[in-house]
């Protein structure tokens, strides 16, 4: 039994194609049922997000299965196969397992470490369980993928550093203040980025917000939006000592805050630290302010730089995550391989036993004058032959259980002895509760 | 000499814990920090056993020679660290404390172990009370010193906007500053009581509260430094960088009081006079 993956993602496909093969989340039943109806496919599920469309399935004939999935994608979305073909990738066995683990752990995402993808796969899986298109193997596989993603999340810091300017500001504030509970933010001027950052601050525990603007009505409106307090632009310096975080983005041509003023503010607030974020261009705050003790001034370029180094940091963490994925692949792959080893051995034994019984009956039928003792000798001898013959093949099959590739042998034994796999019924019979 | 065997095992534990802590900080693998913490807990338990064994063997609080004092100091520092660990859960603080304890322990193992004889004149219940208070105060200030170093590192990175891997591990400035303040508000009373009990003990041993022996003089200087910091914090709002620098300078002064005086200068506190005629 093999796991196969066919799909396309932001790495291989422009959005014009991606949007045409996306599956609607409100109508998953029909495509899932059609997938399961494909002759080579035993279990299947569909992951469809704005960045990727992927089909996960199990099959006994990987090549045939992948071909059918490719055809299905094109047919279902009424695309010419030639149009879709160059964008598709397909993976089987260990490579497919690795791929799904990496996707779930957000190592294959556009922004490495972004958390949405795991939720999207979970949703996709819940559709598949709802319509009972996944069974023993995919159930176990997806749960494993979720636990790998969780391990990556807890054991690496892949998602712990902000990769947007506004989040970077929140994170820096945390490095200065620790918790943001009870802190106050002042918003000077307006601007999309400034408002976004203010919103992030509010969502991360900041308790109150003060808004000021040259146009007072604008300040009032914004203050209402953030349930904060509006302040006249002329008066804002009077309130500076009450705030811990200042966000500025005015259109002023010169600095509106300098070191002299800030020194006074610091004295008023007994040197409690302040975090100033200057998003305006040209800048609102004199960079000399950063030389004051207990004040931390960041302008737009500084924040960009932080984001940049955080991205690099994520790349480093991604390497650790890959190591975790590698570890888990081995484990899961072994489980999958072993799934069929024991049933194959049982089937092989009973096949030979069946032959032996048949031949013994024939022999005893024509040789009626055999004594009980002789009969037993013949039985024992035939049993011994079978055990001797089976000894080495079974050793080889079992050796596969301890890690080395055994899939080839399982298939070979099945073909050579024409074994009906008990595992086949088991997998066909879907059991989504596993 | 069971205590010396225990001492060596303790040293090994501290060594292993330091290695794990450094590995944790450099590679940022959480498991390694957890292992380090357990190693340090194990080391501390063994250290308790070491000191208890030593106490039973020599019959007095084991701080009468350099070997004993350094080991005792390391023990109090690790103990105080665990108190902070309960409150703040900072692996990275351990990564700074543990090497300090290790260095002290290595120093201790390099010094001759004794067996020391205590000057019978000094045998009194004031002895364990005085040294325990003084050492606890020292240990709390050692943690303040470490928090101060961490503060300066973190502040440097935030100001210069250049972040090394350590940035992601170090706690917030406010946390470090609050550790500084906590240390000061616990360490200062401990130190004060250490000095007072010392004076009372001196009075009962020699019939005089204060003899201006070098240790006493330096302790007073250190006390004034910390008093100034406490005053500055409470009234003028000294905090952050300035408080961190003060904690570092204070600790250097304290180390000199603790070791420099005993080793370089003579007086009633030198190990020689502690050990009697």
C-alpha cells in the first residue's frame, strides 16, 4: 500500500491556474465521492487553499493511481490536461509522506511558519471523515502529520518571530515591557500602517489608547473606533509622559519631537521606559532621541530590518524543523510497511498449508494400507519441508520490519504465490474512527 | 571524607548543567534547557548533602577557609536562583547563574580543603547566623549582578537594533529590571542584618561592636553603594541601565569584600585568624 500525492502550489503554479482548480469548501462531497470511485484509489482527501490544491490518496498501484488523480483534476475542473500537466507534481511513498508533513508544519508555505495551513488541512480532513473517504491509513497519516506540525511548533521557534512590520513593533514592545497589559499607546497622525499597528497593540493587551490628529474630527473618529481618547494636536506633548508607546505618522515636514522634549518627558515619568515608533516619511522624531537612556526609537527602516532578520531566523528554525520531519517520516514509513508484513506472512503460510493438506489427502486416499505411524511420519515430513522452505523468505520479510525496505518483497511474495491480502479488505472497509 | 566525594559529584553535575544551558542558549533547543534545569536541581541536592556532611565532619558551619566559603557561596547562589526560577521561569537566567556557580566551585576545588580548626574564641551561635545572612545577601546580589549583565546586553541590542541569537532568548527589559529591584529589596535587608549580627557577635567575642577591620570597612562601602541604589530607585526613579550598572559595580565591590579582603588584606576576617592561633 502506498500513499500518493498529486497537486500544485504557489511554487509551481500562477494564481490564474490555481483559482481554476480550487475546490469550493461548501461542495466537497461530490469531488470526494468521485475520487473514491476511481478504480486505483482506496482512500482519498482534498486540500484546497488559495496557495495549493492537493489530493492525498492511498493505492496499490502508485503509477496508475497518480495518473488517475491527474486526470481527475483536469476533468473535474474542465481543463485541458495539457494546460494543467506542466504545473502538477506527484509524489509517492516516502516522498509523499515527507511532502504532507512539510506542508502541515508550514515548511512549504509562502511565508514559512505561518499558522493557517495546519487549520486548512484539518478542515480538509474533517470533510474527508464526514464523507467517509479516509480509512485506516490516511487517518493515521493525517494524525501523524498534525502531531509533526505540533512538534515543529513547540520544539522550534519557526513561528515565534514577527514577519510583518506592525507585528514586529508589537514584539519589540514585548522585549521592552514584557507584558503589554496596562500599557498606554498614543497614536499621532493617521495612516494605514499606524492604525494596523495600533490594532495589534490593542489585541495584545494594551489597555488604553490616545489619538491625536491635526484634524481633530479625524482623531475623534479614530478614538471612537479604538474606544480610546482623542486629544487636541496642540496638547499632545502634555500627555506624552502618560504613555508608554508612541506611534507617529504625521505629514509634518520637520521633526515634531526632539531629544530636549523627550528628556523632560522622561523626567516626568521617572525614567520609565518608552518605545517610540516613527512610521512617517519624512521622519517625525529626531533620531538623536534614541541616544537617551530608557527610550527606544525605531523608524520604518529599523522595523523592516527587524522583519528581515526575523525571516532569516525562521529559515534557521526551518532547518531544525526539517530534522524533526525526517525523524517522523522514518517512523511512519516503517509502520506503513509493516502494516502488510504480518498479514502477508499469515497468508503465505496458510496458502502452503492448504497445498500440503490437499496433497496429503490425495496421497492418503490412494494409499489406504498405511499404518497410523507411517501416516504421521509423512505428515511430519511434509510439514518440515514447508517450514524449511518458508524459513528464509519469512526471515527476509521480517527483517523489513526493522527498517530496511521490505515493500518490494511483500509485493513479490504476493504476486509469486497469488495471495489474496486480508489487509486489502481491511483498507477497503473504511473505518474513520481509527 | 565523604563530603569531598560528594563535592566532586556535585561539581560534575554543575559542569553538565552549564554545558546544557549553554547548548540551550546557543541552539535554542528547549529540551536541553529542561535537562539543564534537572541537572542543576540534582547538583543542588547533592550540594546540600555535601555541606551537611561537611558540617557533621568539621562540627561548624563550613565557611572557615576558601574551599568552604566558595562552595557555600555557590550553594546560596543556586538556591536563590531557584527561588527566582519559581517566580519567573527563566531558563536563560540559569544559563548565566550556572556558569558562575561552576566557576566558584572550580575555585573551591582548587583551594586546599582543610580540615580547618575554628578559633575557639569565635565559637558561638552568632557565627552561623552571621555568615548565613551575609552569604544569602551576597547570593541575592549575585543574581542582581547577572540580571544587570543580561539587561545591558539586551539594552545594547535594542538600542543598536542589531540582534544576535541571544536576543530571542533574553527576557524583556522590564522583567530584568524587576529582578534587579527584587534582588535589591531582599538583598539589602539581608546584608544589613548580616552586618548587624556581625557587630553583635564581635561585641560578644572581643567586646567591641566595630573595629574598622578591612572586611568591615569594605562591607560598609558596599552597603553604602547598595543603599545609594535603593534610594535612587525609590526617589529619583533610577532604573534600567543605571540600576543595572550599579548592580554590577556593587557586586564587584562585594566580591572584593568577600574574597579580596580575605586573601589580600589581613584582619579578623582573614581565614587565618578565623582558624585560630
